[in-house]
């Protein structure tokens, strides 16, 4: 294989890896958003429950109302459950891990786009292109290995966000839609 063919092969592989990285970044981003939303709901329930409990206790102390005692007891149980569930799920850590993972994929995306740009402008020799691609590929594998688990909801949201309907399969048109215009193949 001559140098031009080698560069072409790297370019094809890098374009596909760019699409995978863009896809994975969006999944991690959506997972972090979903975790933030869940955490917010738990926090909101705890805050509202605490406020109502406090009001119920004041009513109980002042007026000795049995209904206020029952409502306060039920809300105390719900609030305690939500607080414990929030702690057990470790939302702050999980949110941070998903967000950091998304940022890692975003950084890798930019590195791959730099490589594709250099390949397109023919300022990158075959040996250098293969070396840079191998680094990108191993970085992608490492990011995937360290990424927090996701779920179907995150994948579905990423799919809608990227206007994709196939998981990890891209035709040239789909890859071109994800890449900046000057890096598109035009095939």
C-alpha cells in the first residue's frame, strides 16, 4: 500500500471513529442531564416535604390537630426515603462522572477533527497519520472503559439529539452530517 492509500485508509477509519465519538459524547451528555433531573426531583421533594413537615409540626404544637400529625408523619417518611435514596444513588458523583466522561469524548472529538483536517489538507504524512489515529483509537477505548454505565433512555435521547436512527452504524451521508462541511467526503 502506498502512502496515499495509507492516508486514505486512516482518513476513512478516523471519520468512522469521529462518528462513534460524537455519538458516545452525546449519550454521556444525556446521561448526565438525566441524572441531574432525577437528583433535582429528589431534592425538591425533600425541600417541600421539610417545609410542610415544619408547618405541620407548628400546627400540631399550637392546635393539637390529629390530621397535621398524620400528614407530618407520612411526609417525614417520604422525605426521609427520598433523602436516603438520593444518598444511596450517589447522584453528585454519578453526575460528575458522566459529565467528565462527556468532556473526555468532546476533547477526543476535537483531536480527531484536527487529524481529519490535516489529512484533508494533505499536511500529514502516512506514518504520522497512522500514529495519531492509533493514539485516538486507544484513547477512545480507554474513555469507553472508564465511562459510567448508561441506559436506553440516554441512548434514545442522544439518538433524537443527533437525528440518528441506527446504533453505531453510519453510512457516508450520516458521517458527513456529523462532521463540519469542509471535512465531508461528498460521496
